[in-house]
């Protein structure tokens, strides 16, 4: 089951927390991180087309599906 949560906040505490957790350097343009329910993540630093976010979601979905099929009883 996938849940998509988009954090696009003007709250500096939220933005700073995410930035410090996933990005070592501040960048004035957009960056993103996609986190799976298992804790795997893909992050992209710098400007990007919207399609990159969707591709990151698809990659993580495939990774989880592959993991589940290899580890099912």
C-alpha cells in the first residue's frame, strides 16, 4: 500500500528539518526526497522536471515489490 504525502511547507522548521536530514548543502532551488514505507529513499538535489519524482516513486515501488517476492514464505 502506498501513501503519497507531499510536504510543501512555508514553515521553516519543517523545511529545515527535511533539508538537514537529507541534503548536506543548502540549494536555493527545489530538491526532493521520496521515502518508502520501509525507509528506503531516493533524493535529488537541484532543479528537476516533475517526471523525476514519479520515476523515483516507480523505482521504489519496484524495489519493494522485488524484496517482498524474494522474502515471501
